[in-house]
C-alpha cells in the first residue's frame, strides 16, 4: 500500500463480514493481512432508517475510537448528504482528523430524466455542499466543471482524480478464451462486471438476439446476474450466440474478458459518472460500443475511444454492434495520441499520487508527481 510505503501507520475499517463473499475475498483479504483491521458491525436497517445515516454514525464512532490524524472515505456518496442534513455539520465530528473523501456520482451535473429526479439531484447537491470535508475527489470532470460554475468557493476543496486502472495480465487472446472456457470462433462481445439492468445488460442481450442469424458474433455476460437477467437468460437459452455465466469473475477471469474480447460494450443507459470498464477497454485497445450519454459519451467523443449509440434503444445498440464490428481500426496518429493521453492519465500510480498529495504536504513528505488530466478535443459537455 502506498500509505505504508510513505511511512504512515494504516488502519483499515471494514464490515466484519467483508471477506465472507468471493468479492470481499478478492479485494480485501490481502489488505487485512497487511494492516490492522477495525471490524465494523453489519448494517441492519430498522424500518424507516437510512443506510447513509447509519454509515455516518459508524464513521463518527470509528473516528472517536481510533483518533486518526487523517481519514480516507473512498466512497462518500450518501454519507456526504447525510452529513449535510445535520443541523451543525462543522461540529458534527469531535475528531480533529483531516477528512478526505472520494465522490462517485454527481447527478446535478447531468440532464435529469424527469422533474422528480431533477429535484432529488438538486437536494443532493445542496446537502453535499454542507459536508465539511477537508478535501473532496471526483472521478468525473463533468461534475467538477459543474461544481466550479455553481459554487466556486466550495470548489476550492474539490479536485479531479483518475481511476485506478492496473495493467491487464499479459495473456494472448487464445489463452484468455481458454481460461474463460471458450473456443476460438466468431468475434466476442463482452460487458465485464455485474450483469444487470443498470448496465443495460438486458438491452444488450435483446440487441444481440435481434441480429441477423448470419451475422457472426458471440456475447459473453460473465458476472453476477440480477434476477431479471437470470429470467432473461432462461428465456433466451436457445440462442447459442449468447453465453450467460452467472458467477463472480476472479481477477484473472476479469482481465481475460478484455483480452479475449473483440468488442467491449459499455451501453449503460443514462449512466452518471465515470466508467472504469470503458477505460480498461481503451487500455486493452479493443473496439468499443458505448452509450452516447454523459461522461461515457463525452469521453468516447473527446478522446476517440470508440463508437457510441443510444443505450436505451435496442435497435440502435444492434445497429451499433454491426457498425463497430465491421469497422476498421483507426490508424490516425493524432487520434492514437489523444486516446493514449486519456489512458495514461488513468493509472494506479497516478491515482495514489492524487490521493496522497494532501497527507504528504501536511506531514512534510515529498509531494508526489501528479499527471494532469489531458485537455479534451471538444468543449461541449454532452
């Protein structure tokens, strides 16, 4: 861990059942062996109680018990809003710890689908400004730009941070296919991660099922399936082009999805925030079909990452698959440079450099070198 390398004593606060699932074992088991683990109780929500309010209380209790000098909250969505609801946010915590957080979402910076969503987003924005974090990181430049326009004073403590993208395991496509239990064959489409409606997995499945029978392709959905996708998989099990694997992908399997793929689909309907799958696909130099909405569409257009479609429209996804698989690779040097600048920003070393900049400054350690976000080709947000 970077903080330990810099000479800091690190304590990790996680729920007591964090390693009971395959996901937890993959992401946390090695960390728990390396640092002191502070187990948190399971969150059991009584009727009418908010998860975010309970998480905020757990944070306050932990800070009081541990008395750290510096605390990182790597997922502060919800907690920020719960903190902002307090009558006196600045005096809510008795701890003197420097509080640094990462925010994943910012719906207020995006066009709302309806009036209810717009009101909800505006309330969320009002509340998060009242949370007295010492430093706030955002992954999404569209959100940061909106914050700067709406509240320049609040924006002084808000900064852009890259995604922590690690290099893929060095495998050949044939070796990756073998690890995934697939034979070489028609071009492979993947959408790594959870298989659910939020990611548009159901629409992607229907789009592939509507492709002409003589169009060569396969779709592999390897990840934990929602109930709706489980039902959909049973109704379409006759279509041999669609392969459902309802299981959590190990790190090696996850990497192999990108290596094995001919096309990576990130057709997430109305997705808010950045998407690490898109960045990993660009790093793997795969063909990409992505949503034309929000950060995903903006990044694809500005950094020449791939083609886009209307992610809520099955017909447009289907046509986009045909168009993208039939397209030739873009050999333009300028476009390759633009794409590389985007990929090279989103690295694990650059992520940790951004996250450790403040603590190094406060404790007199050499400030890490930060690679800046590359300027976009275009200026429009959407």
